C-alpha cells in the first residue's frame, strides 16, 4: 500500500500574527506542488489568519492541542468545534511537552483523538520515550503502552496520524539514527496491527519527529516505516520548504 507522506510543522509558542503571515506568505510558493501533505500548526491566536492565508493552497492548518469537551468551565481551553468552525483541519494531540509540562495522560490523549475524529479533524497523536527510558531498555514498552492507551476505541485508525518523537531528540539537535527511528515507527505499526489488523497497520501513517532538518530528512523518509515528519524548530523559517520537498 502506498502511503502519502505527511510533513507537519509544529510552531509551538512562536510567531505572532504578523510573523505568522510573513512566514506563510514566504512558504506558500515554495511548498506548492509538493508530493507530501503539508500542514502548519501555529499558535491559537494565528489560526484564523493562517486558514485565510492558505485558502486555495496545498497547505492545511492544524492546532497544537484541543479539549475533548464541546464547551464548559474549562478556562484557557479550546474545543474541537471551535477549531472546525474556523477551518482548521488537523490537531496535534499528546505532544511530549503537553505530557511533561501540563500532565496530559494517555487517557486524555485518547479522549481527544476520539473527539477529533468525530469532528472530522485529523489527529496527529504523539508518542515517544525519554533518554532514561531508552538507555534503560524501556523505549519499546513506553511507545507500545502509549499507542495501546492513546489509540484505543477508534473506528477508523487509518484517519489517525501517529508521530513518534523520542523526547531526547526534541529541540536538542540530537536525532535518532534512521535505523533507530524506523525501528520505533515499526513498534507503532506492529502495535496498530495487533489492535486493528494488518490492513489498518499498512494504512496508518507514522511520522518521525525530533530535530528533523533539511540535512537529514531524505534519509529518514527513505525508511520503510516512516511516512512523514513532525518538525519543530526547523519549521519556523522558509527552509521548511526543503523538508517538505525532501
């Protein structure tokens, strides 16, 4: 089965609305015609402008998080319905920074993923281990556990994008070797097969994330289990186009 690559830029807490507009306008002609599915995930305050600026282009806009409830007394949170109302198509769920700094659990990740799919959003569900877990031989168990809990009770897993991001490689300049990255993405695919069957495992797209840059994207994308990249710092300049068109 041929899986279309998906390259997503996670802008994290960077770019005000004017900076976002400048970067989007820079990138639009540079990523035009890319074979990969292209996604930008700017901060909430940039989303309306980002959707407007990318109308009629091959760029989809994603949010960096969402709540699993439709409305209520959840100060500071954003509902998925609010995202779809403005034309957002994707949402990052369970990024390691959300898990570490805001105590997000696998249970919350699962609730968000299920809700996102109900609303027609494409969830990008993140998983990955710490350096301590990898060095202690616990990397596979951590990743498998996150997938089993975060991706359960899903009607069509092929509509979910899974991003494997070793925490020790995020923003550190360290990158898992292409073999390490492919092996871990293979753990994800094997777990999906155990949960949903071989066809589902062949259909689901698994991204690698963790210090992806123009210099290493091609070798990562050449690996059999890697179908894309979730890119942090390297998505904040026009050089992101070099990753998109790997």
